[in-house]
């Protein structure tokens, strides 16, 4: 714990005190010269015989006032308080397909790496959105809760891998339903950015997904990643990344994965969203940013942190009290008995 937030101001008190001491001493010397120029010692003593001498404690109060003033500038602190930062943000969730088909290399180096490159660009540009990250296959899982923490989001994007989830297959409806649950507490229009090659092993669930998205005001921005011609899916790679085996189905046939835009187009159109075919990371990131620009914003807490309580008020009050005592220090008169002795 730092007792003072800005201890530098305590060091500044030293030259200030020396300067003040010089001013007080110089003022006393000037006063004596003026008195000696106008009065003799005997005349001056007779004129001021009924007055008390000024106590050295009065100057002490002046120095104390200056010290406490610099102490207030140094901002003494003790005790803790929780500070909450707030901001107005749109709510967006990104759902990324991590099924085996995202290993396909119809985009170099593969589909998922292209998606991750685009997401890094997008996250850095979406400064006015609170973003959550989902990974999905036939089920969807939260990778990063809705947050404004850019570093956390970039970290979770970097660890996305094909087949990282314990369930195979692909269900486009799964991330839609999970996103609706996460976004339901926020008012207004929200967005779900869906990155997938469009292959769906549970197409019968799409109708439910559309209904859930509409009920919760979710605009789906679907990004179709891959090519319509498709390519084989690597299932085993060598040490240098070369493909050793390709994925086969239960009958032993080699699987070809193709971009399926139909379901993505339906979801986007049904939710007043947009479908974006993948081209380049920069181009797609720009298109997505434009698509989320009109989302509704709500006031949200962005962070909580513990900090020491600033107690400068105490030092400032002491400075004002000392200054008031200095200015109001009574000169007063000597007691009558003391005057008779002088006379």
C-alpha cells in the first residue's frame, strides 16, 4: 500500500518551506529597518509597550498550513473502495464452428485459421460492443463470457482448434439457442456473428433457432467460410503439417466438405440479418463491422476494481484550520500589572 498517491508533492514542500522561511526572515528585517528609520528604540518601545509580542507559534501555524496543503496535494490514502466503470455498448456474440470440416484447406492454411485471422481484426475494431465467444459442433459451449476485455477475447480466439469439443457433428441451431439465452437479459437489438461452412447435421432444428432468435431480438450475421466446390478434410497430419490421411465416412469413402449457404441465408433473412460469403479477413471484418453498427446500446458495467480511498480532505481541512488560526492570531494587550512595571 502507498500511503500517498503522489509523494512527489511532499518533496516539493522542502523548497517551499525554505522559500517561506526566507520571506518571513526578509519581512522581519525590512520591518526593523523601517522602524529604525522612523522611531528611536525608546520611542518605539513606549508606543508598543501595551501590546504583547507576536508569538513564534504564529509563524509555526503558517508553516503547518503550507505543509498540510502539500500533504493534500500528495493525496494521502487508506482504506479501500470498489470503483465501477460504466459505458454504453452494443451486445454481440461470436459463434465459431470448430467441427472437423473446419480443417479443410480450400482456404489457406485452412478454414479455421482464416476465421481466427478475421476475428482478431474484428475484435480490435469493435470498440463499442460487449462481445462473447462461443465454440460449437453439434453442441455449443461458452468460450468467453460477454465482456469488453479485448485481451481476453483475443486469447480465447487464439486457442480455438478443430475438434476441440468432446462432441462431433455440426448443429447450426445450437449456438443460436445458447446465444439467445446469454443475450436475453439485454434490451433492444443484439447480434450473433456465426462463422461456419454451413454443414448442418440437425437441419430440423433450424425452425426453432429462427423463432428463438426473433423472440430475443437477435440479428444473425452469418459468414459462410469455404468454397462451393469443397475439398477433402485432413484427419491426420505429419510433423511438418503435411496431410497423411483424409477423413472417411463409415462406409470408408473419403469425405468432401463443401460450403452450404442455404441454411445460413435462411437464418440471416429470417432475423433481418445479413449473409456474408468469406473472401479476405480484412474485407469480411469490415462488412461485419458495418452490419453491427446499428445495434441498440445499453448502459453496462465494464469493470470493477478495488482502490485506496483518497483522504486529501483531512489534510486540506487541517491546512485551512492552521491558516485561519494564523490569520486570526490575537495581538492583544499586556495585563495592567505588567504595564505598571514597564512604566
